[in-house]
C-alpha cells in the first residue's frame, strides 16, 4: 500500500475528505519531527512510542585511504509498537498464515 492508497483508505474510514485527512497527517508528521528533533519521547496510546537518541560526532578512519574523517552528529529515531498494535498485527499474521481449510474440503 503506497501513501496515496493509505490516505484514501484512512479518509474513507474516518468519513472525511482526502484534503482534510492529508492536512491531519502532515500535522502529525510535523509534530513528531519537532518533538523528536528536541529529543523528546512521543507516545501515541494504542499505537506506540517514538524515541529519539542523539549520537555525537565521531572521528573515523577511511579504510581505503587511511585518512581521518569527521562524521557529523545524527539523531536516531526508534519506534516501539504499543501492545494493542502488536496484538492486532500478530492476530492478522496468524490469520494470514493459517492454512485455508476450504480448499481441502471436497
């Protein structure tokens, strides 16, 4: 499912038009970027939590040339799914991997 298909499905499920749904998703993305950029933890109940961790700059050696290089600092974003999301994914996976008994009956 690509982003357009997801946006259409979400708009239909919420009973809103695509423009409003897209604005809502962009607002959520901006809020996540702002708070995670500030190294805050963002928790969405029932969905999961996002946690940002800053890695300081490092001096590393380029193996091919032997020269030193400075790697800039970076922020690593990790996601931990909530229990409700995790259980729904596992439930959907178990339904998907269960053998289809209809094809075996005659």
